[in-house]
């Protein structure tokens, strides 16, 4: 089995920000507004008259991602409406430089490099605006490859290209060999990812792809036995119900839900790609910033366990949600069921079932909470270990807490 360095490095990133931003942001009705609401082109293109992100949009975006613990950002260079945030170099005039006089992808990449965050590019495969997509598919594929060539050669080294939309024409020959070899000629070390959509989560498709995707679904263990190369996985999740900015979408996930999703991703060595949809000027909503701040607090407390450690097969008795990772030296046990201790008039003091019993074949020296170093009680008789978790003290509730085990 071939093991590519870029794929192993990608797995260690752990946490990324997904960003859906474009003309649809002006409408505030989600990234599929043009299609799902049946908006005529003459009405939709009125967004070109007002689309003009503020000067520091990219800087603000990257800083928020960095503070949340994100190590990479995947930004929509072009979404399904066909509008490009980058200079298409004469392919058409339906791009940011012709609308607001700026190459927004250049601004994004510069901000990423300034703050040591890796830029990834999302690029649509389907295209509602380009007529050849429906009228002359072979011609369209040439246009697509020319578009991808531009983002591969004009912005320096990038972490990856994230495709989406092949599921729209499943019976067509997308000429993937030509597309992926083009990318490799310019960006040999970039990740190539092609989203399989909601109906084929976790499927790979082409051998040149480096990661599978789990769109809005918990990842699962990958069976790569007998596969020609090692592959990674990534779960992408929205904060509300939409990917792009939707002003009237009020259905946001709790930060507890997001922390659990991040943790379960690491159980399967999968990256967690958390999506935000900036407002028309490129700024994030207050609630987006708040969620990222909370994720940042949890990430900083547990950073040691969230990147290098790999899944370690341990089954905790009666606790399927608790799991272990190992970095070659230390082990990390993730607790998902802790209660909080407090006055009975304030806190439901339920039985937290704090015993964590499992089989372990090494002699344990110590166990302590990763976030504050406080020691935990444990017993070890032969290969049977019982680590005693503790309820949260009043004033603390981390959702998922991690114990560090030294041997």
C-alpha cells in the first residue's frame, strides 16, 4: 500500500474551517438560492452591482479561524452559480476583479500565509451559469480544467482542492484523469478531494483522490485493506441548515454538539471541517464568532490530543462513546458522559457511572486530566484497567474531557 506524506500530514490538521462566500451571500437565502428559489438570471445578477466585500474581510476570517484552532480553511473559489472569487484571466468577466476590482482569492491566500493557516480551495464541478455545461459537456470540461489550472498556478502552494458536484451528472465521463493530472503537474503535494454528496458518504471514487468526505454525517472507520493507497477522511458540517449566509436560518447547532462532532472525528482519524457563511461584506455574524470562540477554548485545552494521536482500539465497558487515541508514547481517553456536581436545587446530580473498564496490555504509570493536570484514580489488575472519571466541578463543563495516560 502506498502511503503519501501529504495524506498523513492532512490527517494531523484535525480541524478546518469551511467557508461558503459569493454572490449568493448578498441575497442572504443560502448558497443554492438561485436554483432552489427559481430566481431568474436577470434578477440574480443584480447582486453584481452590490457585491464588494470590506477590505479586511480575509484578515478577519483567518484570525477567527486561527483563534478557533483551525489549521486550514477551505474557501469557495467558485460555487454552483459559476461566479469566481479569483481572476479568471480572460475565461470570462463573471469574476470578482470585474465586479469589485479585486482578486479575493489573492487576499485570502495572503491572509492565510500571514497567520500560518493553510489555504484550501473549493471549486464547483457543476455550473449553472456556463452554458456549455448543458449544451456541450466536452467543451465544458475544457473550460473547467482551464479554470482549475488558474487556481493551481497563480497562488503559490495550496493545501488542497475540494471538488463538489460530480453527483449532478453521474453518468457522464468527467475525464477525471485529465483533471487530476493537471493539478498534480502544478501542485504535486496538494490534497485532491471530491465530495460524493449526501447519498454516497465515505465513498472514494477515483484512485487519485486523497480523502473521502462525510457530508453532514458522523464519519466511520475506513476499510482500506487491500487498497492500493492509504486515504484520509473528512467530515464537513454546517452551523445552521445552510452553507452560505441565510439571514432567516435560526436553526443553529449547539456548541456542545459541535465539540462532540469534532471529538468523534478524531476517533476515526477524520478531520472536522466546520462551515461558516459570511455576510455580504465578508464579515462573520456574532453567533459565528461566538461558536468559533467556544471551539477555540476547547481546542486549546486539548490541543495535544487532537492532531498527532491516532485511533487506538480499546472498548470501554458499557461506554461506546468513550474512546482512546495514542501518539506512540502517551494515550488519551475521551470521556463523553460526565455529569456536574452541585447543589440539588441547581444541578441534576445523576449517577455518572464513572468507572471506565477496559483491557490494556501496558503498565500504566499515571492518569490525569489533559486540561489541568489533575490526577485521576485508577486500578490495574493484570490487563484489566479501571480509570475513575470525575464529575465536573460546578463552574466547569467541557462536554468532552480527555484524560492523559502515561505508561
